[in-house]
C-alpha cells in the first residue's frame, strides 16, 4: 500500500474509533453530517479520499476540534 492509502486507512480507522466510542451508528453519523451511510462506510474502509471540509464536518459531529480529530493515537 502507498503512503496515501496508508493515510486513508488510518483516517478511516480514526473515524470508526470515534464513532464507536460515542456509540453512534453509521445512520446517526450520516444524519449529523449529511453524508450518505454508504459514503461513510467507504471512508471508514479507507477506500475514498475526503476533502478538508468533510474532516471539519466530521469533527464537529463528534463534538471535537479538527486538530483533536487528526490527533491519531499511537
């Protein structure tokens, strides 16, 4: 896997982690963000890239800042 693929998978895992910590379903996150559940599934799987605006939208949906959102645990 290339560096971009690695980053997408890392980002996807982070979204899944935050969503599960908050006991949110994909449908709940979709309703909060306006994104389609199937799109969220692809993002969590690291299959598609997302724009920075979506990162801010997801962070807000989780009740955190974008820098907290991008603070990946080791």
